[in-house]
């Protein structure tokens, strides 16, 4: 095979810009990550396409798609930039292998991920963590620095990624032991209509962030074959953390996701108020970047998370 003529390659910066834009399939999001204007990203991509004499994107109204040439180039660019970054880190004496970057939703990061980070860090104090949490920016999972993404939905594994099923998304009514003693027991599902139910507002998710709605009281009552009375709630919020705080203060009953309330239930701070469990028909997944798994810190934390998921399934 003849040697590759590297001297006529476009600039490294244009390839880096292309990788970010191709990952997000958005010039706007790429500009935000790169801290430049959308016009600058668009111009760099256009110059790269001219230099290569090939179209890399199919431009649609408010949407981008990679052409076959773009998909092929993305794979090569990602591998190349990862190798360059690794070599530069070795030369500069940096130790990026000890940093693990994880993305998740706000509540998942706070109630499931953070305790596992703490327990892992106790045994591996040399490991540092970066957590990118958001209920609105679904593109966080695609950021170049993200090693592990915690996802909810019906996922599929993309090229270059390793997907693990963690647990199904299930929810069950929870309250404090004092609230249960005062207003319970709740022997029928209908009896929950007569107490203060802390409600997750429909604006919990931004409409364009996901393609489904989170579990709520309407779905729980419907699954029991009865209607939710929709009595006024003393507290409605669009953040799970705010509902958790209210529930822990004994102000009402909330629909608690098992993986998020497990710690509070284990400590006796919350109890399951009714045995009926609502399953959404979707699951929680861990999506790992294969190139990141070559680093012991990332591979070790992946096993730590999988072990926690197995314990929760028992």
C-alpha cells in the first residue's frame, strides 16, 4: 500500500470541529461546545468539504445527517484524535486516565450515581469524577469527554459504544413512616386519593429532550384500574429532588422510582406505602465509550455500577 500523503491534509482543527458537529448532528450545539459562533462552525465544515471534494452532511430544515462519506470520516477522525490526545497527555505528564466523566439526568445523578461515586472513590481515592447532569440537554451523552452515559428509554448501541442494561424503570408510592402511621394503612389503591400526593409536574422534561413522558400518578392509578382524583396537591414541582425533600419532611406521598429511593428506604427514612408497582416498559442503561474502557479507572467504575445494578435486581 502506498504511503498516505499527509502534507495535503486539511487542518487538524477542521477535523476536530467536524467530529463535534458530527457527534451532535448540530452546528449550533457544536458551536456551544467549542465556544465559537454557529457561523464559524458552518464555515469550517464548508471549507473541509471543499478541501476533500466530498459532502459530509446532508443539510435538512433544522436537521443534519451524515453522508456515507461523513460516517466513514467520523470513525477515522475519532480514532485519530483519541490517539493524538493520548500521546499529548503522556508527553505533558497529565494523567487523564484517572478522570472519569459521567452524564446522567439530574435525579439519577443525585440519588443513584453520587452514592456509587462516593463508595468507589473510598477505595480508589486517586480517581476523580466529572458529572454532567441535565434533564434538558439530551446531547450531553455525546460530548467528547463523556466516558459513561446513564440513559433511560429504549436504547440501542451505536458504533463504538458498549451498552449495558441496568434495571427497568419502576415506581411505587413512598412516604415517611410517620406519614404512614398517621394516614394509613392504605389497603386499597383508591385510598391514596384521600391523602396529599406530591406531584411531578409535566414540565419535568423539556418536550424535545425525550420522546416519552415520565411516570406519574395518572399512570399509577390507571394501572390499578381506577382514576386519579387529581385532588389539589400541597406541592407540585418539576424536579424530583424537590419532591424527595418534601416527602422526607413528611409533607405527603410521592411516586418513588425504585433506583432513586432505595437508599432512603434502606435507611428507614421512607417506606413503601402501597405494594402496587408501576413498570414503564422501558429501562435504564449504561452506555460506555469503548476507547475510554481502555483506561483502568473507567473500566473499574463500569464494573462498580454493574455490580450495584445486579444487587438492586436481587
